[in-house]
C-alpha cells in the first residue's frame, strides 16, 4: 500500500489548517482594528459631530489643515507629550535596567522574593493604582507628611510641595508614578541580562576590568537589543499616555481640575484627542488627531529602527 503523500499536497494541507487555526485572530483583527482604522480615516475627511450626525459633510483634508495651521493647541499638545517623554522614558529605562542588574546579582539574598515584589504592582488595575497615588501625592498626603514631620521640609498644605498642582514639577510627578508599573520592563531586562555569557565577565576579571568598564563594554552592548525593544515600547506607550493625567484631574481631584491641569501642562496629545472626540463630540477632528498620532509614532519608530544598526548588537552579527 502506497502511503506516500506528495510534498506539495502536504504543504497545502498544513497551510490550510494553519489558516483555520489563526482565523479567529484574523477575523478579530479585521473587525476590531483594520476596519475601524479605515473608518476613522474616512471620518477625518468629514465635519462630523456626534451630537448632530445628520449635519455631517465632506470637507476633504480641512481637518488636517486645521491641526497643523489653524489650531493653536494641537502642535503644543504634541510638544508637551514629547517634553514629558524626554523625562519619563529615560527615567523608566534607567531605573528598570539597574533594578534588573540588582535582581540579577549573585550576591543578592532572596532574589525570588524581590523579583515578585517588584512585579506585583503591575498586577494592580491601573485605575486603582493611580487613585492610590493621587492620595499619596495630595497636598496633605503621605509623602508631604513624611517630608515635613521627619525631614523638617515645609511640604504640607497649599504652601508646601504641590506634586499634582505645580506645572514646574508635574512631569517629574507623572514620571515618578510611572515607576510604579515598571515590573514588566524590569522582567524583560532581567531576561536579557541572564543571556549574557558569563565567560565574558570571567575574562574581564582576569584582565582587571572594573565595574564601569564591564558595564559599558560587556553588559550594555550585550543587552542593547533589549534596550532597543524597551525604548520602542516606551515610545508607543508615550503616544497613548492618557489614563494617568485624566484620572488625576478628574472632578474628585479638586474643583479647579480640568483636562490639561495644571495650566495646560498635561494637555498631552492623547488628552487633547479625548477632549475633541469624546467631550466635544467632534468625531471628524478627533479621528484626524488619532491618525496624526499614529503617523508620528510610526515615523519615530521607523527612525529608531534606522538608528539601530549603529548601536544595537546582535550575537552573530558580522559588523
């Protein structure tokens, strides 16, 4: 009995079953991502307000022109987003990296305990975590109470350190809150550090290399792909940064609070998108902002990939 199956027929059978198994994902992607993206681009070409949908009219790229030339708040929202990113992304990456190095140290006792403790905050829902931070950083919160009662710093009250109300330090405050959820980044860095060959460190000890020399000549080059990955993820998260500033300035945060508070410093591009699309119901202009956010993020990500050849090292590269 001939049981031989032609290779081409077997390959077609495997392809067919592969498509069947991934079809739920493909259908979900088309329904929940691809089709809405195409629809949102169509909305961006209309003057479409959700409160008066019957008055929608085609205006071409007028919404795009409005964003770049006629809206005094649009481009500043992008600038504020990246000003915050220049603070929050480096702080998050550097802190995560050195925490991962600490957790990877062979001299650390209770490694598994500390790894669990650093990861646990990521399991708390973001809304609950931000509400907790809002209480901690309040004018009369725990941080100011500790600073005043134990360090003698005038911090409590409206004349003290106003973490959530001072536009000069609000970016630092948000970056500090962001450190609460770096468990995933630490875990990824830790996985990268554990892949560094120990032979390289052993050879460096023989050559008399110090800690800083090993860091810059062995550790950083070997984990540069992980640094690159976390940088790209940080950029994507930055373009979607919304929930933290929105919750911190919700009505319960004070009568003077409003999106962009204080003094418009936190009117990030995602906050501005929410205001236009879901507060003012201007879906056409909101869709335009969403597409511009997507294109800006795409261009910056491609730029990062373009620079990777100069500083990202992959094992086996001939360069």
